[in-house]
């Protein structure tokens, strides 16, 4: 089992609708990720908002070690 840490996020309700840091870390089991896109990781039963972009998530998930 490989654990990966991400920076938690939420979608801001203000006019820019950007992502804001929740100030909390989220640890994900890499083998349970089924899909991902900018600021979002999907497992079989959860949608997890993170500060990382698609490329940053991909780098963390594919990193050896």
C-alpha cells in the first residue's frame, strides 16, 4: 500500500470560484485512485478536492518509491 499526501482544498463561493486551501493535508491510498483531474481525485466512492493540478497529481501518483 502506497500513501500519498495532498493539500486539501475547497471551491470558493466568491466571484472568482477558484480553489482555496483548506489548510489540511489529505492522505490517499494510491491504489484506490480511479481517476483525477485538476484539483480533484476520484476513488470508487469519493470525490476529493486538492490544491494540486492534473500534472502535479499525476507526478505524485506515478513517482516510484
